[in-house]
C-alpha cells in the first residue's frame, strides 16, 4: 500500500513541480525582501 501511494505522490509533485517552485520562490523572495528591509532599518 505504501509504495503505490508514494509513486502517486511523486507523479503529482512532478506534474505540479513548476507551480510549486513558483509558489516557493515567491515565498522565499518575500521573506528575503522582508529580511533585507529589516537589516536596512537596523543599519540606518
């Protein structure tokens, strides 16, 4: 039961890989920008 479910998950993630990457990149960029803004505020 475990392996087929795992394979289905892999197929699902492969199909949605680009979408997931876009969402993750947006989230990472958002947090990096917040971090940079916080550092700029602390330096000024």
